[in-house]
C-alpha cells in the first residue's frame, strides 16, 4: 500500500513546523515546540518449561513519556494557571491540589504546508508536573525568553477521524 493514498504524487513525509495544541476546547497561543510522543512497552522474558533453552519475549507494561510544550513568555497565564492546579503554594493547607480539574485532555494537530489538518493525537488526563516560568536570565545573551510545561499523562491515541486531505 502506498504511503499516501489520496495524494499519490507525495513522496515526502509531512514537515513538522505547522502544528497546534488544543486544550479546554480552544487553541493555546504561541506554542513553538512540542516534544515527541513516545510510548514504550516493557519486554518480559520467560522460558517455556518444555523448551528451557529458548527465551521467549512478551509485552509487559506500557508507559508514555512526558510531553513538553514550549512557547515564548507572554502575558497569557494559561500555563501558570494549569500548573497551579497541580500545586498552588498560595492555597490553604489541604487545598494545594485541585483534584477536581488538574487533569485535562489535549489534542495535538499537525498540518501540511497548505495548512490542512493531516494528523491529530488525543492525549488523555494530562497534568503539569514541571513548569518553567522563565528561562535562565543572562544580560549578555540575545535569546528569546521561553516558558514551558511538562505534562504527565495516561496515554495518547491517533484521532482516526482525521484523514488524508486532498492536497491542492
């Protein structure tokens, strides 16, 4: 089967520079980088009693690597507010964590060069495990100030309702 069914003329994979992240039903402004989606399944080694010289391999537990979202520092408080749901230092004792809503489902969308949605992944029950409000500050540098959040989550799946678009 060809890699691209609808656009059989395409021989190159999609470029990764056009993407968006959706959270709480709206797109998050200014995301400049999303780390890779990585899933790892442990390998369980075992031997069959009838064949003790051959090692068998079976799948074990599956884990998902954290996802990091980065963007330039702005006045949008969305990252900080979400991070504060997992731990708010200003809260009263016993109320530091918002157990009701610190987890969110997010959607990561990839677009082709023409701006058409080509792939989307749903990430389930994500929460902020690390929040970087400011980068290291250096008066001699000319870098852009970047903030980031690292999300722990319970897995992701491809949104199969997003199909290959007809490219112009």
